[in-house]
C-alpha cells in the first residue's frame, strides 16, 4: 500500500512539473508594429520590433513593404547604428495631395541591412523606427508585409493577413490599427457659443431684473414725494385758514 501511494504521488508530481514546463515555454514571437494603434489622418512614429527566433543564426536584414493602396507622403527612418536603411519609391496611379502639392511617388519599401557587429543574435531583438504620415482616414488598418533574413540564408516571410473568425496565421504581417479622430474643433466652438449665448441670456435677465428694481425704486420714490407734497399742502392750507380767522377777528375788534 505504501509503495502504491508513493508511486501515485510521484506520478502527480511529474504531471505537475510537466504542466509548469509547458506554461514556462515562451510564446512564439512575431515581427510587430509598436505601438499597435495610431489615429487616422495623423503623423506618427512607429517601431518594427524584430525578434531573432533561431537558435543558431542571426538576423542580418529586414525588408518592410508599405501598403501602396494607402500611400503616405512622408516616410522617414531613424538612424540605427550598424544598420544601413534604403528607401525605395514607386509611382502612384493617382497623385497624393500633401500641403497643397501633388505627390506622384511614395516610399513603397524600406530595407535595413546590418554590418557584422549589429546583427540580431539568437535570444535578442531589435527595433527599427519610422516616422509615417499623414495616415489615411479611409481605412481602419495598415498592413506591412515584411521579410526577415538570417545569416544562414533562411528567410521568414511575415506576409500572412489575419482573417476574422480564423486562427492567427503562422507568420502574420505586422499590422497597425487606425482609430477615428476625435470630434472636430468646431463642435467645441459650438459648445462654447452655446455657453456664451447662455451667459448672454443670463446677463440680459440680470439687466432686466436690475432695470425692474430701478423702476420700482423710482416709482416708490415718486409716491413718497407725492405724499410729502400733499402733507405740505394740507399744512399750508391749514395755516392759511388760521391766518384768515385771526385777521377777521382783529377787524371785528
């Protein structure tokens, strides 16, 4: 019985250890765009993050294709020590408007190549930074198909596009999600105008109230003066009657 219990305990322990090892295995890394979101119509800076997934070879080249169905007038790379960047341009079927000018060609591909000291070694990653703009306003994502070349000749093609309702492909293309721009400034001005109108109405009401109070005060003053005038008139009349009586009495005497 004790031997059987010991075997059971050993079996449970082994299963638990296997589960721990399984969870400890790192997730399969991909070439991605960081950050993964940007605003439509905006200018932004992104980084193509490239991990080296080989146990023995180093990454020496990265090619990123820009979506020509949504070309961008401004594409610039940040210099990276040990890497040479080459930008290729393609003619556009339809000119692109940018700052009042017609842009007839746009960057369609960027290729980074490393010297011997800058390769991405196994277990490492590198980021390739690019400034893009203006981002299109008529799509919710941009897909950048990429090729990663190792110094042993292997090429990994990160070109598969994920489809809704399906599992993620083995080599998904880097994707930048685009979000809608916030409400236009005019809406804020409209709110400010409404607030100003409300303030003006409140001011007008206050002015009307002040005028009403002034009118009431003036009317009250007029009534007071009228009463005073009547009283003075009565007193004057009484004094006049008293004077006539005294004069009549003196004449009789």
